[in-house]
C-alpha cells in the first residue's frame, strides 16, 4: 500500500500489440522438451509421443478474483500461474506449458504489465513451466486474465475426481484456511488505510496468512512425493473453492458419502490466533476458506502406513457409502451434515 | 433489436456452478477420437500419437469485442468458436477441441447462457469441434469470454507465419472488409433505434455485411481445398485485425517486403455499394476492416497455375525483398507505403 510513486510510467498506447507481445516473450525462453513453438505465431505447438495432453482453463477478473489495492501486480502474475497449474497438479500430472491472455484498460502502464509478467516469470521458473502463448487486448474497466495450462502424461498416471472407493481415506496437503484469513486481514487494513493513509500497519502477526493469500504455491511437489512414497491416489482435486466444496465434489463424482473429522483439520497456529482475534470459528474458515491451492485426495486404506506421519499430508477422514451421508464429526463427537456452504446441523 | 420480452428468465443464482456446468456439458457429447475426457474434471484429457498439439487462446470482452445491444447471444456463442478456431485454420490444421470460460454479471439469466451455448453448439457441430472444458464465474459488469482451441497435427502439415519466401505470391480467401461494414450498419441502426424504438429498419441491402459481422465462418475448408489443389502454403495467418496488419505480420516474421495490388482486393458488391452510401473508401475498408476470419497465405510462384481461377482464392500481390519495402500499388499505378493503420503516401 505504501509504494514509490515516482517510477517511470509508459502509457501502453506507445507500444503496438506486437511490441508488447515481443517484449513479453523475450522473458520466457522455452525449457520443456515438449514446448516446440511458443509465443509469436497463431498457435503454440507442443510435441508428444504416445502421451495424453491435459488442458485446464481459468479466468481471473479484477474486482471479483483480486483487488489491486492490496494485490501487487507481481504477486498477481505469480498467483495467475499457480491458479492455472493447480488444476493439473490435481490430476497428478506435471504442468509443462501455460498460455496467458490479458485485457487491460488504459489506466495500466507498460511498467505495470512488466511487473505482472515478472511475477509470471518467477512462477514459471519456480514450477518449471513454459509460457507458450496468449495475447493482450484492451478492456473497458479493469484487468482481466485468462490462463490455460497444459501437461502431458501417460494415461496410467492421471488421477480423476470420480474414482474414489468406499473405504478410501481422505488426505489433504499442507494446511487450509490461511489464504482466506489473509484476505480478511488485507481487507481490514485496506479500510484502515482508506481512513488514514498515514497509518503504517504492523502485519507481522499475519505474515504467513498474507503470503498464502498473495503468493500461494502450487503443489507440483506432491506428485513426486507420492511417487517416492509409492502411493497412487484413487481420486484427487485441488482446494480452490474451500475444503467442503471439494470433498463434496469427490463424493458426488463417485456417488459416495464421507466422514470428515474436525479435530484432524490441519490449521496453522497463525490461523488459529487470527481467528480468535477476528472472533471467527477456525473450523468454519478451514472448511470454507478457499484459495489454498492445496490438494485433496483419496488413497486406499492399505496405503495408510505409507503416508502416516508425513508432515506434508494429513488424514482428515474417509469415504463411506452414499447412503451413509456426508458428515463432519465435531470435536464433541456429534455429526453434522456437510453442505456446499460449510456445515449445518443434521 | 426487436425481441419477445415475455420469455422465461431464470436468475443464475438459482443454480450452483456445478449445476450450470453439468447443464452445459450435456449439450456437448464428444465426437473427436482425440477427445478423451471433457468437462467435469480439473482438466480435459486429449490423446495423441506422434503428433503435435497446437493451442490458441483469445479473450472476448463485452464493450470491447462485442456489443450485446445488436449481437444476439446465440450469434456470439457461434462467433466465439469461430474466433477461437480461426487461428488454428491459420496454422493449416484441423481444430478438434475447444475450451470456453465465461464470466457473467447477475444481469444474465440462465436462458441467456443457454442461448449463448446453443450458438457454441451450432458452431461445434458445423466445424467438427468438441467442447472439452472451461468454467463459469461471475464478473463485476459485463460478459467476458475466454476461448482456447486445440488441434493435433503432424509437424510436416503445420504452416507458420514466418516462412514466406521472397518471390512467393500473396493469396487471400473469400472477400474482405464486409464484417467491418456490417458493424458500421449495425452501429448506425442502433443510434436510429435509440432515437426512435418504433422504427423498423430495412436491412435487406446489408444482409451479407451483417451476417459477416454477426456470424462469421472459420475457414476450416481451406486446408482440404489446398490439399485437393496440391498446394502447401509457405506461410499463413488469419485476417482478424485487418488485411494490412496481417500482411505486415507475414513480412516482419520473414524479414521481407511486399506488393499488394488495390485492383486485386476481393470485395463483395454489397460492400462496394454500402461504402458509397457511407461515403467511405472501399479500399481503406478492405485493407483495415478486420474480423473477416479469412486466411491470408503465401504460395510458391510455381503453384500459381493450381490456384488460378479458384473462386475461393484471390491473388492480391507478392512478396519482395525487405529492402524493396511494403507497398500498395493503387489502381492509378502509384505506390503507397503500407502501414499498420492502412496506407500513407510514401
């Protein structure tokens, strides 16, 4: 919120679209063997042999998915890549290429676009992804970002949403809810800043939460980890809309029910203290928060010993028959129905 | 502009995103062999063997790329597919899959979304393309559409922008400029309608122009035509931003110059009479119009006899060395430099 306003600002109108695209593509040399032709022609060309291509697509819109008053453009570029490739991680494949189209209104300068793409660059390097295409156009009001991510994989490696079995265990990576609380902190500080622009907030107690909101990480490491543990998930999805929403997706896709245990939910200590400060129930946040970009998956009961005690993986429940319902078992031992908006007393 | 306002209107809030996506995917059974997994999981899965995958990406924004006051949503759905796959036609490959993400504000109803996807469906059937993915989200103001199109092709079939040779001939498909004049007619009628909503315009003299604007066609037929003629283009691009812009792209990508002949430009008779009525120079329109979605390509001089006289193909000029410049030869025989905004006296 406090930034140097005396930086060079070049109106985008000074560059033609071709100049802007050439400028962007310079920063993205192709690294993956399957990236054959990148930015600059009508289409990107990817090469495979006897593998499947996986493609995902997301749309990010200013005012809906992000707020530029506290989201630095570099972080937004990074997050765009993460959001794009997270769906591929959720298929148990390694993301290899990404295409990003942006539409900007004339309030954006060349430096702003550079800032955005510097974040894209950082994430591409971090996650081993090539930017191979996209375009730039103008928008009426804010910034609009469309991202397509691509991977190649053998059919046997791909993990779908719909293939969980009745006795499978439910496992989540990392911790959940922090990105949501990070957003609450940022929204509060925005209000404070609007009331008094000279106020210098102390965000130290919230650094982890804010980082989870502004600079989430895609779990590209989980595929490798599971290979090392010799575990193949039976079904998988990423936690973008909130844990309950994703659990219900897995249940619905396989026509199953589930039990999720409140006491098992992996919460960061910062999340717990921040929830106390905001007087919000941390379980509600963990179940419904969203934007964690962690992975939720099911494994066979017989694989339990392989994942037990791994600091990256938390067993939060198990699948049951559809007739047994979808329930949260609270710390008090009572059952409440899991619904799309969290949980309601059953 | 005159429509029955008494149709059922279902607010989108009545459906969850899952319901909306399920509703959309029902209308799109997969037809191409390479479409392995469509809408419903985190990613679409496409299968190839020893072929390259080609991917393109476009963003369409209300108020920038389309005006819903005269663009029916069904036509917009159709045009979305055309815009998406046209770039693949320009690589000389057959489009096979498409992913569409849309963001809508709450002024859109379920019926409006159905209308949009009925156009998508029509175009998918017409051009033999499978809808395999995408998502829906909300927007702050208008309608935003992101489209990704995918094709598989042998490397030897793909035609790039950058591979034109110095003596190659410049060929364009169909006719050009009509989509632009269609837009001018629609913009004029919108103003008339706003001034007097009871006015019933006679659009008969402009039917072809309006159809070119509202329901353009992708030239998926050209690949087959060129195979039958045994001609492989040396370079190719689609005419989306206007002929001159595309000619300059081909020149720049191959470091060449060109000669384009004004008298050779393929103009529809309706375009000529409409330009007279609007008092606009038809050559300017043909050179800069845009949104024609025709193909512009270069062929070897030795292939001239194969394309000569074909009603789908018009020879409009030829490539020259970069040092010889990029020029339009007017009907009067004078040379003017081609620039991104059309042509200026050299």
